C-alpha cells in the first residue's frame, strides 16, 4: 500500500498560480511601500474595535494538497465577515483587472477554508481596498454559499494538483537520472518582440490575454530541459505570450537559472525576492566573481545631474512643476557654495534630500492620477530619485557622498553632479549570500583572497580553495619590459619603444596578437607610432562605442590564417570573456598595470578604504588589486586550453615589484626580464 505524498502550498502561492486572468499590465502606477502596506493594515484593523479578530490562521486538506494561509481579519458581530485588506494608491478603477481577480480568488479560498473549519453554510466576504494617501476604505462585500466556495476551492486545487503531479513524476525519475531543467534569463530589451509598444494589453498583442494563455505556454516550455533565450522565445510566440514574462514565470519551475548578477544581487532582484518569499533552499554559483566587486558597487551607487533635472513647465501638474523648481533653486544655491570642482561631503546634503523627498511625493501623486502621462525622461528621473533617496537612507561608512561642479565660463553655464558611491558592496551583498543555502564564487583572478572576501561580504569561515591551473608555465613565454614606464607622465615617450617591441615580437613569430592599453588616447598614440615606424605591420584598433555587431566583426578578423595586431583597451570588451584558441591568438602585450586613474574620486575611495581596512591596505584595495585583475584577465586571452602556446609581454618596470608579482598567477612561472 502506498501513501500519497502531501504537498503543502500557501494560499497566496496557490492563487498566484491558478487564478491570474486577463492582460499583462505593467503601466506604471506608484504603489505603497511595504512599510506603508503594513501601516495601512494596522490602521484598518485598528478601526474595527473590540471583538475583531486579526490574522485568522486557516488550513485545509484537499486530496493530497494541504493549503495554509492567514486572512487579515474577521468581524464576528453582528455577523461573521471575513476580511482581506489590500492597500493601494490612486484611483481604484485604475487597478488592473488581473489584480482584482487575484485578490478575490485569495479571499474566496479563505472563505472556503473558513466554512470547512466552522461548518458554515455560507460566508460573507469583504475585500477592503485601503487608499494609503487618503486613509479611506473601499469595501467590496459579497455573500457566497459554502458549496460555491468549495467548488471554487476544488477547482484551484485540481489545477494545482495536475501541475504538481507532473513535477512529482519528474522527481521520482530523478534517479535515472533526468537532466536538470535549465532556464536562461535575459534582459527585457533583448527578449522584447515589440519594442515600440508598451507592456499592457491595450498596446502589445503579447500582453493582451497573457494570463489566459500562460498555463499552456508554461506546460509546453517545461516539456524541455534546455530553455535558452531562443527556445523560450519560440514557445512564447507559439502561444502568443511575452517571452520575457514567460521566462519570469518559469523561474519557479526549473532546476537551474542562468542570468546576470542583478537577478540575485540587485536591490530589487527577482531571484532573491522569490528565494525569501518562498523560503527556497538555493545554491548560488557566481562565475567570474572578480567582477562582482565593481558590479556590486554600481548596483548600490547613484548620481543625480543638475542639468538632467526635467523641464516640465506646462507639461505636468502644478505641484510637480513647483517641486522641481524648488529643487533646482536649492540645488543651484547649494552647488554655488562649493568653490572647489570636487568635494566630499560627510553626509548627503539635507537640503537636497528634503527637496527630493517633496519632488518624489509630488511625482508619485501625479503618476497615481496619470499613469501613462509625462515624458520618458521625467519617469527616469523619478526612479533615479527614488534610488538616490533609498541609498541616502542607508548611508554609512560603506558609502561616499560627493559633489562635482563643472563650470563653463565661456558658455555662462554651471553643472553639478551629486553622487552616493558605494565603496564596500559587502554591506548589501552579504545578506544575499547568507540567504542562500550555499554560495560558491569562482574565478581565475580572485587573488588575493582577503581583498575579495572583505569587499564581497563573505563569512570569515568561508572555505577558500585554490585549484591548480590546468595550464603549465611551459605553455607561455613571459617577458617584462623593465626599460619602459607606462606611468601617465611617461606615456608620450613610451609610444616608440612599445611600437618597436610589438614589431620585434611579430617579426620573431608572425601571427595574431592583442595589445592592451589603459585608454583610447594611449591606444591611439601607439597606433600612430606603429603606422609611422612599422607601416607594413597590419593593425586593427578597437573603436570607442562599438556595437555588438562591430565587436563580433573585430573578433572575426582573428582567423587561423590571419596575421595582425589588434589594439584594445584594458578592461574593455576584448579584455575578458573572449576565446581565440589556437593560432587565432598567439600572444598579448599589456602596456599598463591597469591602475585606476589618479583623481579626486579615487583618492576619496582610497581614504575611505583605508579607514575601513587599515591604511596599509588602502592603496592596494583602491588601485593595485583592481588594476592587476584586469591585467591577468587580458593576458589570459592567450592560453585558453592545454594545447595553446603563446607569448605574453608585460610592459612596465613595476612588474618586477614583489607586491605586484604576488598577485600574478603562480602558474605563469619564471619571467624573462
């Protein structure tokens, strides 16, 4: 005799899966924050008086499905009324229909559970919409028979059980084993089919009726085990649904999700939100983990540019225009007080924070009443301001606030940029790592360990495994050009000897090479020197702002039969993630230590890092380690397999320093000076 496996699901999750109907509608309407939602619930339930019961726990079993949930409250006198409270902002009639349908479904399931538990013949249900701005309630109340509610409940459970049976069947066969179901997530602009249309049913045909067609699209998708961008798009178009939001739904039903860092580590990350909400046990694998330092900083940094303040007079409602005028005036007055072009501020300027708060409130009110109105740049400013205010609220030693003032006397203009820069992303990344059951970060360039562990917020007891390289020092011939300095002051006179060095290596062994430089300006100096001194040498320089198609064209020129020298920028598109195996690339020149530019911003970062990690670590953390990480990545383009052979030239006398050599890969072996 076999016992049926009981599946437990939250009522909210059940309804999210079974009860969404109608269009996908992502027209922007400011919604209450989580804090406002909590406060709204407390205010509503606080109005109910004595005898009101809050957070009614309900649990019932339907066949092998156990459903659990908590209704917000229940009145018992003069009659029993089960209430579910939903907070909102703005006119209720603008709420998408699929939201209301979902809210009613959740309440009806609670009603069915209540009737079953208390043996009621009917239930009076009240959906309370609470406007967080007006502090007003809109109750929608209906009476349902227990039989009606039970039928609705059974329908939802049957739908879920059919789906669950498919999932359980896959799990039972896992010992065979079945392959993992893998999903690739891509950015919305890459997945979008109708980029010129808005994400709602009145504009985009793939948003209209999205939830009505989602279930068959989902079932079709999950008959496959590889759900890359192309296959998800094909399935979505076959069922007339949006590929991007189909992929977002599929996240809940696959084994492995592959995507950009932001899907788990960003402030509003989808994967992290689902992990916390559903109490998932997830394993996070972070490839090229060295990049997470700068990506983490970027995610939790913000800047506002004075000249980008929207000019909206006459194009929006009066409170917004007035708030923006006040913000512009106070901003100008504040920046004029700063005589230096750059200055660090101990805290985000309160006068700007106050004005930004007022402006965001006015814009929120405007978008609540006019969700489709306003120019795109106004909406962008609204989101940028929200992000800035959020970071200002969490400002601390891990952050730097600065104001840069750009004066153009000949134009009679002044512009200023206020920034909150994240210095130590550990403040935000560590909780993400803790919420994972396990996290593995890996890269060929996470050296030294203490630098990455401290900046990424890894626990002190993190296991650190230095895996021996699959490559051997016999595969490369490594040279250091000790007679050449690539320091900024020496770059002009370094161009000729670098050009001669490149030409000499090419003459010794013709083939394909990549040479990396710290900037486009430096690259151009070398290109000019090569053209003048070695005109027969075929060169191929990287251009600024190359499109993806142009980048592909650049790499396509490196063939097994070609012989050329590519000139590229260190840290750019061709310095990482590029595979040119065999004779497609036989050598690299790195004409720099890759150190970040010496400027006031980086100096403030250095000081702050010294305050946190000790003055002896400040220079290494701010300059040396980030620079050498780029060097190792660029030089690593040469050896991509155990069969590759090549030459690497490190061009700068500082490569002989011990502190520099210690960061370079040990498998590179001895150096030819």
